[in-house]
C-alpha cells in the first residue's frame, strides 16, 4: 500500500513559562531540562512520524519572547493546520489566558485565509498540584472544550513525559481526517 506523505504546521501557544518549549523538546528530542533559556523569536522543530498508513512531517512552531504581547504575527499563523494551547495547572492566570489565545488563533488564521485550525488544550505540569481555579474547573473541562472549540484536552507533563504523544496523535488524527 502506498504511503501518503503529509506536511503539517502545528503551533504551540500559551503564556510565558507554561512549558511550550519543554513540550516540544520532550516530544521531538525525548529530553527535559529544568532550565531552557527563553527562546527569542520563532523557532520550529521537525518530527517525522508514521501514523496509520501515512508519513507525517510535523513542524511544531514554538514562540518565544512574544508571549508578553498576548498575540502573534500573521506569518506565524499562516498555513497552520493545528495548534496546542498550553496552560500551567499550577498557575490560574495562564488558564484564564487560554480563551484569549484561542480567540487570537481563530482570528489570525481566518484573517490569513486559512480554515479554522484544529486545537487541543494542554493542561501542562500535571506532575504538580492544581491551583484553585483549575481545580474548580476540573470537572467541567469537557464542557469548556466544547464552548471554546477545542477537540479535546489532556493533562500533560513534559517533565514526566505524560500524555504528550497521546495529545499529538489526537491532533494529527483530527487534521488527517479533514485533509
Ligand atoms: P515556555 O515559556 O512556555 O516555553 O516554558 P518552558 O518550556 O521554558 O518552561 C518553563 C519552566 O517550566 C521551565 O523551568 C521548565 O523546566 C518548567 N516545566 C515545563 N514543563 C514542565 C512540566 O511538565 N512539569 C514541571 N514540573 N515543570 C515544567
Ligand atoms: Mg519557550
């Protein structure tokens, strides 16, 4: 059977310090470090993987330094087919920012002519205790996902390597289904 090859651009967004770079390094290089230097500008990592009968060249786009502006330039969003929106379970302000990141994502992608991107929500640092706001919302996360247009959500830990492969597979299957 002929393998199909896909090239997917996937964004990793969310507030500063939630673990975006760590998630990418964990997924692509199977490596975790407690002190990455904050990346400057846009950086991306490539991972080639086989899923079902297909080969996927996955480009994961990291952002750095621009988090403080709360949104990103259109170049970053152009041609993206998927996104992970990340927050830190131990810092509720980063959970509250998820909404804003998701709106920004939908606005910029439609402004650059793309269709709506598939988005998966990552509750990262699940090896740590949840703070109160997230703990209160914990039982309502499925509803939160429906309301804000996320395919699904995963509790992840870049540190302990929890659920990152699962989250990527979920997003990729969704993108492939409409490709
Ligand atoms: P970014 O600004 O979103 O790219 O965040 P970084 O990847 O630079 O991570 C910020 C800090 O959180 C670093 O000190 C990481 O080591 C730490 N970190 C990232 N992911 C995890 C995780 O899953 N668990 C824990 N305990 N710490 C993490
Ligand atoms: Mg970073």
